[in-house]
C-alpha cells in the first residue's frame, strides 16, 4: 500500500476523505496541503511521509492510481506548480 494512504488510514481518515483529499490535490495542490495540515496528524508521523514524497514524488501519482482518480488532472496540477510566478 502507498505510504501516504497507509498513514491516512492509520490515522483513521475515511476512504471517502482520502479520495477527496487526492482529488483536491489533482485540482488545487496548494489547497490540498492546507487540508492535510487540518487533519491533525502529529508532525512526528507526517514528517517522514512528507520526506518520502519529496525524495520520491511518484508516490503521489501511485496514490492517485491506487485510488482510481484522474491521472491527467494530476499532471495538469504538477504543471501548474512548476510554472514561474
């Protein structure tokens, strides 16, 4: 299981909320980061997973695939984040 999804399930986050969070990530990644912060996951648990994501960004794509969400929307979100401001 994807480590991001595993952490969320370990924290008793519902499958519906997990799917909604990743759906939000494909539409508005910055807003999704705020939503993750609002989940109240202890920093000690969240930090290692965030480090994994930073060193292996494909974990987000893997989670999107695992949840059956729109992979093309995720690619558009990545492009949006990479554009100069």
